[in-house]
C-alpha cells in the first residue's frame, strides 16, 4: 500500500503546476488560476514532509517551484490581498521556514517577515484574539488557530526572540475558555464575541455544533504549535500539551468502530451524517505525531493508525484506469457569509463531498508520513 500512496501523490504533482493544482477542487470549480491560499499551503507542507521522510527530492522540488512562483525577490507575495485580513492566507507561510533553511534564498525570510507584519495588522477581539477574517468581525474560528498560530509561534521563536510567543499561546487559552463544551470536552466551530451573528448562541457566543474538520484543524494546531514553542516557556509549553491530551481523550470517545470520525462528531448514524475523510486524517496525524513526540501515550498512536485504516478501507479506491483516488472529503464548510451558513447539523451534511481535494489529501499524506516515521522508529 505504501508504494501505491507514493504513486498517488506523485501523480497529483504531475497533474499540477503553479498555475493550476489538481488538488484545489475549490479553485478548479471556480475556473480560476492558482493563488496564495491555505489549501495549496497544506499540500506544500505535506510534500515537504514526504521529502523529509522518503528522501525523494521530487516532492521538495515541486514545493519550491510552486512557492517561487508567488514569492517575489523583495518578499512580497503575488496574489496576496492584505486588505482581506484573512488568517487562511498565513498558513502557506509555514513552508517558508524549511525552504529558507534548505536553500538559503533570502526572499523566503523576507516573505516570512511580510506575513508576520500582516499579523500585526490583523483585527482582534476585545480580549486580543485574531478575527478569522475581516468579513467576519469579532469572530474566532477553530480553523484560524491552525492557519495562523504554528506560523506565528515558529516565527517568534526563530526570528523575534520569542516576543510574541505569549500572545500566540494566550489565543489558545481563550479558545479553551470560550469554545470548549465542558460536558463533551469538544470545541464548537466558531465563537462570536459580539453575539450578533444569527448562528451564535446569545449567552455563549458559540456556534451550535461540533464540526469534525474544525476539531481536526484545532488539534493539529495544538500539536504543531507545541512542537515549535521553546520548552524554556515551560508553563505555556506544558499547557499546550495538556490541552492536546485533553482534547485527544475527548475525541477518542467518538471514534467509530471502523476507525473514522463523523462529519458532526457527536451524532453518529444520524440520517445525512457520514464518516468524513479530512477531519479523520487531521486527527490521525495529530494522534500519531503527538505520540511520536511523547505528548500522547501509545494508545493514541494506535487510534491514529486505526483512523487511517478506516480511510483506507472506506474511501481509498481506484478509478477505471487503476489510479488511486481519495474520497469522502467535505469540500468546504463555514459560518455566516452570503450562503447563510447557520452551523446546523443539516448544513454540515449538505455541503458537497469530493475526491482528491487537498483539505483531505494533505492531512492524509501528513498522517501517512507519521506512519512512515513510526515504522522507521520501530
């Protein structure tokens, strides 16, 4: 199976270019060329991980060529829209650190500086958390923690004498304070500090349900940020690890017997609900990486492997030409906007389900690389 997955990833690369990527289904459906975005950013992170564990330069070379097409010599980023103030657009910046380290190209460091300045201008809630986007005032989404905080924490640790590390850490603490449900231990998708959005609970400000991929983004934000914070910040480091352990334990109760997790986590087998690939893969990655780094005990590595097995069995199929395809991926889900996304269970069930889309493919590859690391370690 491992060789087949390698061929699957390489085939996606062969079908892609900086102008059009085979895994960005959203962009393809819009008929628009590639731009700087978190979807491709997730895939670049996964490709660099593939190079690191396999030694195959083809993954690295594609990622470098792709990023080169957007990063100018002065560090500015082609297609980046500063006025949108969207945390999504920070995510792709994570690959700038290893690219700069491996190639020495100064433009990568300058681009990281550019994105870091962008965070200085990001609107915040009254308590200091980044708004998810300019168009979603006063709102914090779990997705945004993954999009911004691993980059923010790593930049501050590498380049800024850890000056912003406490700010990054406190954004996790506030999410736990306002968005965690004490009964289940799960986190709601979004929080509106103003309580003005129609999806927000008038008392808590939270959206009404536990969406799988949002939880997946958040648990990955915890493990990835914990892995780049300096352990000299002992309290902050240990708190992130404790939050990871707490959420992992809560999620384990909702893992289906086949290994996967459901689109709305706590309503298994409800009509319309389904086992979903992207969120399952994100959790698998977080479980496996957390166990490898010693944050989680070995039972979580076993649960992560079981989750991947569930994806293999249910959604990894072959097309008519014998090529692997990865299905069961929710294309997109959010809150508010012109689509009047209300955060109901029915809403989450209604979003399109697609194949080979990077929001599922990239986490799947990252979890796969963790399996490879586990095999090497043993």
